[in-house]
């Protein structure tokens, strides 16, 4: 079998298995039941079984050593080796990992916090943290947001142990190292970037945080050093607090979330109506309370799960998720490249999604899509610019917490992570922990269990979003900008490494300096 024939045979084998696994994952997230959980685990295991085939893996590695490979075939073999490597394990260990992941995911979907015995969903918790001036009520809501952590923490630690066992059998230090090595990241360079970003954001963030805490202290009638985690709008302080940003809810609460999403992307010549028609966008019980976009088949079946209610938060979420969707849609249309390459590195799609999510706070979008009066937008513009800068600072510092925490989690799953979590929160976010609290608050972050070793993609996504903005400029009602994204970013799919694609598309390599410039300006 030639290398090209091997790639084609792998595609034919894996495509239906991946589609079945994606459909089952979608079902388990839209309706979490014992049945959907079992089906999700079974389809994922079937795909894992195929990827575990030792003979195929050996053939892929041998083919990669061939000389004079066609570049498309060579790239396909590289991706196949990266995808097969984590599955070269005995069935029992793979099954244990999949079953535990599925169980944790189902519990996240089904869990709802409680306040004074009353069940509340994430949207209600968010509303309290946004609107309430009662510190006791806010604390109760914040604590309710963390209760899922207590439910799953022990199993998340066990899952980390199992993932580490798998990684070490494959010759890697731990799962963190394995995940980076099989997703085209160099760990040394990654943490060099993190160090640079931490350094140039430290003092701007400190100044912003002092101002934020002073304003919160005035709002709640407390001293600045008495501000605690529940005084911020977001349970993890990963989003811009309205008190130092711009609260756009009053201007956006009457907008139809779907309609403005369609018009936003339509103005770029990107049609998301078919995506929304296949999506699940309303909150209900037994449904995942977060948001994501999924490419079911790499051939156009792209869907978004969201929990929309009117206002800025969910409009931004939909613009973000549909940023993923238009990327997935375009690569799915690229039938001139093999199915295997009709995807992309996660930091690339995160970059486009983050660039699109930012639109909700940009004057052109507020004027032309949201329909705000010119004079109002002019008045808001300076505040919007500052809110954008603050958003970058807030998210980057939160990302530092997540990435450092996760590396430590896999370095020692049995470590004192309840305490270490707050050590990192205080170090990077300057948020003071609650006195006497002893709980696995870290485990309430779903990514740690179900999207392991992923959060650094958001950092590079922010870098890419800044580079796209510097390269393309505004996106609102600009079909030429949409054409640039389609042809320069989307069309190559996974035909080249993510860093090379960025350089190819924009004319220069990605650097943390682009983020430093965005924060400075």
C-alpha cells in the first residue's frame, strides 16, 4: 500500500466512526440521560479502538519515513500519527478513561446549584452576580456556582491519574506533556510565551484591579481589602466586570440574538443561517449550560449549543461560537483537500472566534448591527476602547491561572490543589480567597475535566485575534474581510502547521508583541 493509499484507507475507516461519536456527543450534551451517556461512551470507544490499531500505527510511522512524499500526503500522515499516538494503549485503560469522562460530563450537564434550597441555573447565578447589591446574596450565588466542583473533584483527580498512566505508558512525562506534543506545541516555548505575557500585563492589570476593587468597595459599602470573589460579575473573574467596562445590556436586551448573529456574519458574506437551523440555543434542564460549536462531519454539518437569553453576554457568545462555525463550514466546503485535512488547529479557530466575539463592543457593530444612535455610540467609544483593553487584561490573567494550574494538576494529581488553586488566583488575578473556605473550587471549571490541556489555545487565540485585527481591520459589513478569512485562513484547512498558516496568511510570524501593542493602545 502506498502512503497515499494508506491515508485514503484511514480516512474511509475513521470518517463514519468520528461522525457517530460526534452525533452521540451532541446528544449527550443536549439531553443528558443514562442512555445518551452510554451511547456517547460506546461511540467514542469504537473510534478509540480504530485509532489503537497497532498495525495501522506502525504503517503510518513507516510511511512518514518515506522519501519524496507528496506534501498533502505527508501532512495527512503527520496528523494521523498525532491522532493515533494517545490511543496506543490496552482497551481496559482506554475504556476507563472514556467512561469516567462521560460520567463527569453527564454530571456537569445535569447539575444545578442551589440557593436557600432552591435550584438555580447558571443564567440565574450570572444575573445575581451582575445585578445584586447584597453581598450575602452574591456570596450564596457564587458558592452555588462551585457546588458542581465538590460533586466531581474526586473523579477529576482520578481521571488525571488515568490520563497520566496512559501518557507514561507511551513514554511521556505526563498527560500535559503528551497533549502538547501531539498538538504541535513546544512546552518550553509555550511557557516562555506565558512568562512574557505575564510580565507585560502585570502592572497594567494591577492598576486596573486596584481601580476595580475601589469601585466595588464603593458600590457595596466595604473596604477595598474586603472585596471577595463573589463581588465580581463572573464566578472566575474571566470576563470584564461591568463596573470598569461598559454595561451594554440596557442597549442590547431587546435585540433578537439569532437575528443579530445572522446579520453580523451576513455582512461579511458568511452565511450562518444553516448553522443556527441545526443548533440548540435555548436553556433547559439536563442540557449543558455552557456553549460550544461542533463540526459533526467535516462536510458542512456544523452546530452550536448555547443557552441564550437577551443581552450582551449571549450575543457575544453567539458571535464567538459562530466564528468557529464559519471556519468549520469553509473547511467542510473545501472538497479539493482530503477529508483528513478539512479541519484546523484549535488555536486558529479560537483566534477567529475571539475576533468575532469582540465585535459586540466595537462602535461599528453597535451602530450598524445593533442600531444604536450615532451620538450614543460616539459617547460610548472611549469607554468601549478601555473596556476592550480591560477585557484582554482580565482574560489573559485568568488564562495564566488555568494553564499553570493544569500543568500542576498533572504533575501531581494528589497534590493540595484546593489550596494551590487559590495561590494561583491570588498570584495572577490578585483576587483574595474567602477566609476559611476549604473546597475544590477549581473542579467547577468544566475544561479541567472535559477539555484537558486546552486553555493555552485561548491565549494563542487572543494573539491571533489581535493579529487579525491588525491585518484586516474592521469586520462589520465588509465582504472583503470575510473573503480574506475564507481564502487565507479557512481554505487551507489543516494543510499546514498553525504557526506557518498564520505567517502565510498575514505575512509575518505570530508574536506576543501583538498583544502587548493591543493592551498599550
